[in-house]
C-alpha cells in the first residue's frame, strides 16, 4: 500500500485545527521504569506501548503522531483511534473531533497521509501542533463522512482477517519447531551443540555506498536496507537504488536460498534472520547485513537454521551477543556470531521440518498475494473516497 497524498476533492477542504480540539495539554509521559502495569492501555506515537494503572482519557479520540511517527513511510500509519479509559504520552497529538465530525472518518483521512510539508526538525522529524493544525482535510456532510468510514472499515476488516491468518501460520511454524526439537535454549532432547563456525563455510558482508532516496526500479541496482530483514521475513522492496552509472558487485548480489542476518540495529531488532525465498535481481547486501553460507557437507539445513535462529528464546541468546549501549545501535561481530552454539538435530529431522515449513510458506504466499490485492483496493478506495468519487456498492462484493 502506498502513502496517500493530497488530491483535488469535490468536498470543501478545511484546516484540521478548525474541526478538532487538541487535548495535548492533558497527556503525560511516564518512563517505562516508573510505569506501573495495570488494566489501562498506554499509547504513544505508533500505537499501544504497554499498560498502566490509571487513565487520563475516557472517550473516543484520534491520535496523530507528533514525533517518532512513520512520517517517511506513512503507509504504515501515522494516526489511529482510541476509546475508553486510556493514557497517552507526549509523542502523539490527542484530537477530539468537534460536532459534525465523525471520528472514524477523521482517522481514515489522517492515517496514511503524507504530511512531509508540515514536518519540522533536522535530526528528529516532528509534526508540531501548529503544523498539524494546518493539514487540509476534506470535509463532507456528516452522513457522507460516516458512509465513507463504513466502506473503508469493511475493506480494512478484510485486511485484518488476512493478517490474523498470516500470524496463525507463523505461530504454526514455531509450534512445529517446538514439537520436533523442543525449546533450543533448554534443549530437552539433548541435541548436539555445535559452534556456528563449524557449520558455516563463511560469512559474507557487503558494502553500503551512497544511494538514492528511493527503491531501485527496472534494471537498476539496489542495496538492501535493514528493513529488508528486520521482521525475520525477507522484504526485497526495502532497498535504495544505486546512482545511475554505478554498477553493483555481483558477488554481493542477493540470491534465492540466502540466509541474511542483521548485524547492527537497535537492541530489540539486532540479530534478525531472513531466508530468501524469492527476490528481484540486482539487489546487494550492505555492510550491516551478513550472509550466512553453510559448508557444503555440514549437517545443517538452511531452513532449519532460520527456524532455530528466529525461535524466540534463541533470538534472545543471539541479541545477547550485541555490544553497544541501549541508547545507540547495537552490533554483533563476526567473531561473536561464529562462537554461537547451535543445537543440531539429525539432518533427516531438519529436512522433515523444512518440508513442513515449505508447505506453510506456500500457503502464506497465497495469503500475502491476496493481502496485496486488498491493500491496493484499500488505497484506491481511500484516494477516491476523499475526492468524493466513492460508491459504497463497489465493495459489496468484496469478501
């Protein structure tokens, strides 16, 4: 799904500040170390950040990221709805819709909005209250607002269901791993523990040249961003194009079957591992991503190794190898990674596990293709809805 930019609209357009009340003066940040967990959700720029034992708000509201939001990738969402007893920190604007404004409609207007021209700050992007108040908002009659919100909610519900199905498939893969091998850190079945150095032929690392601020297209070469592996699923679209006339080094090109490892990131995200099942050509690994290359005769299957290194308890062990403070990027050196002990069951069991995971991945691929179609439909409906071109009957057959 792409970010929605401003378009011509058949509806009147008004500044956001004229149709909402900002309740920013009521929000209060609480450090995680000082926050007592409780029954009330604690919200920040990008959603719920935990729970707390008290609340500030108790009504339907719209939250719009102030700083720390996905302003460079608004397709991930920069606004969302909350209701009931809640607490909000100082990283999200709190918007109370005025009379004649539907909260659901308002959220749909803002959630994927490209607000680049209202952003300030050279080191940390910030959408100030003054900037947010100037955002132009299409403003149809309340009945049309509700109609538009209802149509978009219907399609979004399909996206939610598809994502839930994908999450279940992900849990199934981890469940199969546990059933076959047990928790790797506890190692209840007593599998051999072998240093990763004895399983790998080598660890490749690429380069990070100066790139353009956009993904590669056509025959262009591109360099992967950390986001290509951050979620432990390979995402080839997360790349930046090399400048015209700069050729990529073929030895660093990503290939199907590669096992990619992020050696540097925040402490929560460092050490992510992704198995490449499909990729476009002419994508390169950067210096922040390793390629793990098993020995030809090693008794290790790459699909199994991916399952091992992404299993939650083992992932924690991998993260513990990182150096660097909590406030900076953490790094895992080749030397430390090579010393990591890996639980290695018989190869035939690994191959059986890989076959079962491959079947799950085939189903996931089908779900992802359908999700992409629904995302495209949602983006199209968003675009047309706020231009005043949406007909609710168009989505009646979508199910």
